[in-house]
């Protein structure tokens, strides 16, 4: 009976839970789903990670290539793309990326640019001749809401684990040589973490929404924090929020940021061992 | 048909001399600049100009039909080339803003389409687009639960905050933030940021933008009354 | 090539760093009669199978054959969107995709010819096993994504897809199993890795008469072969011999697949009760 009610009257169903400050999956309003991370799971990629937030699963693989630099002569390229394949949800069909995938890809690119976590000049192999191109591909394997946070976490942990083979350019002949046996770690200066909240019924804030909660939401806020700084606040429309509510979102973002960063560090340590 | 209005230009110039960072650039609008649409407006904020048109409520494609409310569609056309992911992000932001403002339940199974054409981006483009779209919706007499006003601020390297930045300010600055406020309680409908900023800078920017948003609302009212009186 | 405006694009031309280092040709079999990874010629790699990994899909499967990792989702039966596609028999569609980072060299986002070819082969292997007449007017979609390719990706995909179909409760005549072999001259190796597959089909060895690889899909309980695909030039008698070898190997995998399915059922029961 409860299942039918949930399908027929999802909002009422949620309201009955939320009145008692609990969500249907037993979480509190400000509680994240269990987050699991695996780093270095794809050995064909220069950096890789798998992140699960509840059911939502995102895999990130970073493939490094070399190319000639642009006009500035020293900046490398970071090319993040999010793939929402038809595999991850019945809502997606095969073909070129849809609106959501494009927005997520752009969000990832903005995140890198805003936080400056990987400086483009650090991707220079030989000034004026050769730079690195890092193709950061994020593949969603299971879509159960809050893809933004899963993607950021997957991307940052993959970047932190990325190691590049040593490439040298001969000064005189211009010949390029790669030594696959020795590798260097990619310098990552900081680790931005995003926290997404949705607005339910124009008043309640729910952290880490599932796909069902996302479909019922009247608005969303994503806060990206980096250490003690706010890196970005992204609220694409929806219900107007008071300053206090936005402050609460930022506070929650800082707490989540701390948790997520220690999770990445722990996972990196356990992989190194 | 066309009506140009300039809001408080004398005031603006006077203020510009005293406090050049804390004023909006000159706002001008031309309501009903196109005739075949239900609503159209060309809005300039300083040198930044965008064109917004509204169609609707009209018939909706079956695949996008919603049985209990109208489908809000928003198309952003960049000045050159095809829309890229960055333009899609703009579309998503504006679409969710107007989904919240338009009372969609009044027109079930129909579509309200907003088309934005970037004409000239010389700073604060997103804010200009949002304001243009809101004015176009007013021109088309679409029912809204509140109006929205967008105001951008930029943060310079030394932490100085500038209202309604020009392209130059945006490029030089460390960060820029676009705030969108509702007309009822002046709460925040949308925030889009780029670059790094501190919480103090955010707060200062928010206050500055909120104050300026009232001028934008006044401008909307003046523009509309100008149109109706004529 | 026109640039893809729906993705974030990097520089137009970029190369893999591994283009600039020598990869020595490998011997399929060393002096100690063992292969590069220490296996005997007729030895299979260890296998890991799990059903129900994607929460949004009707059925799903994940397979790991050492370094080859494949994930598969099954959606449907669902309605056919286009009217002209009406038929009394259900439709089965297969979508095979390598992630961009799954191979040694980076792959493109769009499905390339090899992937289209593999989609068809996968469909041909699975179609005879599904009772399509039970699903009139509807379609069943199978989406396969290779997360990492270390050889025998097609056979892994077939096993994974058949597990996903079964876990989705799609009526089938039998489970489908698959196995691959590679051969050169008198040597036949089972379950080849990517480097072995490449070595067999290497152009420099084209002079040899007997070099290629084959994949056989087999329905064990009705003792029928549903698909064979072979690549390269192979002698007729080697082909029949290899086929028999493949069928034998398929039978070895049968209990593994059955166990994975039983475990999935039990887990599901434990969840609901």
C-alpha cells in the first residue's frame, strides 16, 4: 500500500516523513548517504576513481595526451566531460549528450577554473612545443540523484591520483621521447568539494537528494568549498531563499567539505600502501 | 511603436562622479521592438545589450507536455556559432528562474517559450539577459508570482567590489557574482559565481546588489507604465 | 572533423604519449611454456560476476575477468516510441560502448565502427536466447559499457548481458555463455589478453597462414551455439578445434553464472523481507 501511495502522491508521502524530520530512506534532513570511494581502479587511465554516494555511481578516468600549445605557448588543456549514458537511468537515450550532461560538464570546467586546483602552466612539457592535454571523462553508471557532488568527488580524487609518464623533447631535433617506466604525480594544489541541497515545498532544505527527491524539488543550491574558502555558490533559480537559509547551506558545505577531503586522503593513503 | 526610456540618467551621472563603483550602468529598454511575438524587448545595460522575446501560452510538443502546468522553454542564442555547454548552463539557470516566477499552473498543457539573443556582451551579460527576459514576460502579460531583477558584482584583486561590472572589470577581477532577487521580499532567487571570493566579500556584494535591485524593479515599473500610458 | 559543440573540446590534434616510445613485439609464449601473465595456454583468467549493480535498471550485471571490466544494464520491456516499429515480436537492442579511458589509446565519445560492429555481434549472440514472442509491441534495451579492456571484451560482454537479462526477469530459453581463443600457427591460447589479441592480428605476421581470434557464444542446457565470430585467417580444421575448445570453456563458466544469479535472488529476498 505504501508503495502505491508513494507513486500516486509522492509529495504527500514525503510530507508525512518530513513532518517528523526524517526522510523515507531513514536519513535526517541534513544527512548524506554513505559515500564509498575507490581510487586507481582503471589501469589503462593515467588517473581514475569510482565514487558511490548511496546508489549514485560515477566513474572518472583521466587520459593524458600531448599536443602543441596554443598562442600563449605554455598552458596545457583540461577537458572535462560528463557522460550520462543510457546505462545509468531510463531517462537517458543513446546519442549526443543532453542538456543535463552539458551543464554538468560545464560545471566541472568552471570548478577547475574557479578553484585553480590544477594550474594550466603546470601542464607544460616543453615551453612553446609540447603541453599535456588531460581528458577527464566522467561516466555515470547509476543515476540516483546528486550527480554534481558525485562528479566533483570523482574528478578530484582521480586528479589527485593522476601520474604522468616522463616525456622529454630533444632541444635540437625536436624529437619527443616517452619513458613509461618513470612517472610523476600531477600537482593538485587544492581540493574543492561540492555540497548540493534541494528545497522541498518552498521551505525545507534537504542535503544530498536522491533522484526522486530531485524530481519533487522546487529549487537547488550547490556550494563548493575549498578549505576555509567558498569557491562557488550555484543556485540556478527555483524558490527564493532568505539570507539565513543560504548561510545554512554554506555552513553545511564546510562540514561536508571537511568530511569528503578526509575521505579522499584516507583512500589515497590506503591505495599507496 | 518603439519607446526608449532612460532612467534617472542625471542621477546616475551625478552618482558616478561620487561613487563610481556603486552604481548601475545606464538602463534603456525598447518594449515591443518586434511585432510578431507575444512579448519582446531589447534591453541595454550600459553597452551590454540583449534581445528577449516570449511566445505563449501556446501549443506544446506532445513529448514535453505537462498535464498540470505549462512547460517553460528557454533558448539562448549566442552572438556567433552554435550554443556550447557554457550557453546550456545559462539556459538552465534562466529556465529554472522563470519556472519559479511564472505561475505555470494557470496554463496546463501549453508552452511558454522565451528566446534570448545575445547582441552585445560588454560585461554582466547574464544579468542583462535575465532582466530582458523578465521585461519580455511582462510585455507578453504572462502571469508571474513575482518579478526578478538580476544584478552582477565583481570583486577586484584588492577586494574592492564593483556593481554591474564591465567586460574589463570582469576580466581583471578575481571573481564575479550574479545575484537574482525577487520583487516581493528581495530574497535570493539565483546566485551564479565564478572565481574565488571570501564570505565577507560575498556579503558585501549581496547587500550592494540587493540595494541596486530596487532600482532595476523601479526601471521595470517605469518601462511598463510608459508603455501602458502611450 | 566538425567540432562537437555539445562537449567541452580540447585541442584539435593530440597524441598519446605512448606513441613516442617503443613497444617491443611480444612472444605469445615464453621459454617456460607460459604466457606473459604466467598462465598456461589453456588456462582461463579468474572471473568475478555480480548481478543487480545498477539501482535504476530493470536488470544489471558486472563482470571482471582479471583486468577486463564490463558493466551492463537492461531496461524494458518498454513501449516502442516510433509507431512504424510495431511488431508482434518484441525487439531487442544492444548498445556496446568502450569508455574513452578503457583502452591503451584514448577512444572517442561517439560510437565508432568497431563498437557498432560489436553491438551487432552481441545482439546476434543474445537474440536466439530471448523469448521475444512473449513481449509483443515492446522493446528490451541492453546497454553495455566496457570500463577497462584487457582482451576478450566481447565474450565478457555476452556473459554480463545474459546475466543482466536473467536478473531483469526477461524470459529466456537459456543463459548465454561465451569464450574466446586466439591462435597463431599451431599455438592456441584461451581467453587472450589485449596484448595477445593485438600480437595475433599484428600486420607484420600476416604472412602466416593461421593467425586470428574467435569468440563463441553457447547455450549450455540446449547445447546450441548462438554465435561465432572470427577474425584473421584461420585454417578450417583449427577453426572446428577451437570451437570445441570454446564450448568446453563455456561449460566451465556455467556454474559461476548460475551462482551469481542465485546470489542475486537471495539478496533480493533478504532485502524485501
